[in-house]
């Protein structure tokens, strides 16, 4: 994946401290970098990594001018103004990716230490085999569920026929001209009691099924907006077994897309998607979501909404290999060599433990970041498949209970009807 492409761009201005003036241009954000390019000279006026940011604030300049400031290591402060659509949107997006960058950097060493030497590709192959087996199992469960549904329809028809037979036998046992027998109000009470018992059993089964359907598969922080990207605010995206939820920072649900209500999921980039629900006669419900952890959620969304996921032409650009290195001097001429390159190899080996340190470092490099990310996505897909299989198994378990009860009830009714017919004969 080309990590040097801009995830988001905003027109604005940058304050040149050396010349004491503002320069118009474009502020862009990549996966690891923030840049500002002049619209006139096309030169990069500012370029620094997210990992070097110390603080991001919304401030006011000496001329009472609303600006966004970014403090870089070395006490270097960058001033951005006239941002469109507004500085709050830019702040929310930059702050989100900066926070996620800090969290991922803090846990990178721990993830590398847990990796096993030369096992990355083997683990991926094992996961692929397990995923294929689970998909085959899911198809068998689906076919089995259809058979159970057909059996339920047959038993319901049998129950209806037995109900008709009960009414006919009741008329034969107590004809209208016969002054004795069961009273009509008693028959109505018995029928109502039976209907209430059935309703209570169905409600309990629905509640149990609902608890399974509301299980969360994936939850990621995101910057969300309804419709256009002019009102991006912090929030989160939850992918459940049966729905998609968009929430704010207080975990209040902004909108819930039921699985059958999702009409389209447009993927603009590996970090930005749009979820749409269409209506006839009124506006569509559309939410735009931007997240540094969107690839994790996409691993699940592609499994659950295969036919509804659409990749835009902009997404294809992110899959092309970069034409130049991120450390190209043209892109980093103002940042300096130490700002552009983050050391990945140790500069020196401590005395007395050189061999062990080298061995540990070799083990850490045995699984690449791409393999780790692929394994993570495959695990999320397996989790989604497992939860769906669990949901189907619990549904079939409930159907089996209903089938057993219905068969027992039908057997008892058939026995009673047989005895009543013998007495009539």
C-alpha cells in the first residue's frame, strides 16, 4: 500500500515566520506525515511526521485570526489559517490520526517481541486453511437451517390441521341441539391460554436470539459526519453481528444500520468509507467515517456485506506502489535527514550481550508489518465467521427445541383425537 498518498486535503494558508506573511496552499495528511504545499510555487513549505508532533491546538493569532497550530519537536510551531471547510474539522482529523499514531508506536515494540521467527507466512497459510474450513461449515449449517425451516413449516401445517380436527370433534361431541357438554366460554379460555403460552415461548426465544445478534465483532475510533465532510466529529464505529452502529464520543448511538438496511458501502481510501441507506420519497441516510484503524473494520465489512461494498477509483490509487521513497530530498528538504528517517535498527549492541541482542532483533524482524496486518485482518474475518456460525447454531438449537415441543404436542393431540373418535364410534 502506498502510504505516501494524501488521505485528506484542505485548502488554507501557512504562516512563514521568516518572511512574516501568510502563504496560501493545501494542507495534506498522509498515514505518517503532515505537509503544506504552496499553491503558487508548488514548494513544500512544511513537512513533518505525525510521530514528531508534540501538541495540536486551536488558537488565535495577534490579529484575532482563528488558526490551527501544530507544535513539533524542537519547539517548532506551525501556524495554519483560513482552513476549509473549517479549522474544527481539520483539528478533529489531525488529532485522531496523531493519537492513533502515538498508540501504534507505543505498542510496536511489544508486537515485534511476540512475533515468532520465520513463521509469518506459515501462520497466514494456517489461517487461510482455517477460514476455508469455517466457510464450508457455514454453508453446511445454512443448508441444515433450511431443512429445519421446512420441518417447522410442516409441523405448523400439521398443528393447524389438528386444530381443525379438534373443532370438528367438538361439534360432533356436543352438537348444537344437545344441551350438555363443554361450555363455549370454557373453550375460548383454553384457546387463549394456549396462545399466551406460545407467545411467551416465542418472546423468550427472540430475546435470546437478540442478545447474540447484538454482539460486537469490531469497534474502532473514528471521525464521523452525516452527509458531507463539513461536520466531521470524533466518534466510533461498531460492527455487530446484525448491524452497523455509528456513535459519538459519549457512546450515544447516532444511527444504527440494520444488516438488511445497508444499501451501499463506498470505500474512498483504506481509511475512509461511506455507509448509505436509501429511501423512496425522503433523503437517504449517509454517514462518512474516517479512521486510522479502518482496515480492521473493513476486514469484517467485506465478509458481511460482500455485494454492497464498492471501491471507488480513488481507492485504487492507494494500492499502487510509490514512485519515490518517502525520504526523497524533494519532499523532505526542509525537514532534515534526522526528521525524515525514524531509526528501525539499533545503532549499537550493548557489550556482553551482543549475540542475544542480535538474535532477538532477528526474531522481531521474522514477521513483517504487512504480514502482521494481514494476520490481524484474517483473525477478524474468522471472528466474524465464528460469530455468525454461533448465531446460526443457537438459532437451530432453538428451532430444535420448538420442533421437539411441537412434535410432542402433536403426538398428544393425535392420541386424544384418536380416543375421542373411538368413543364417538
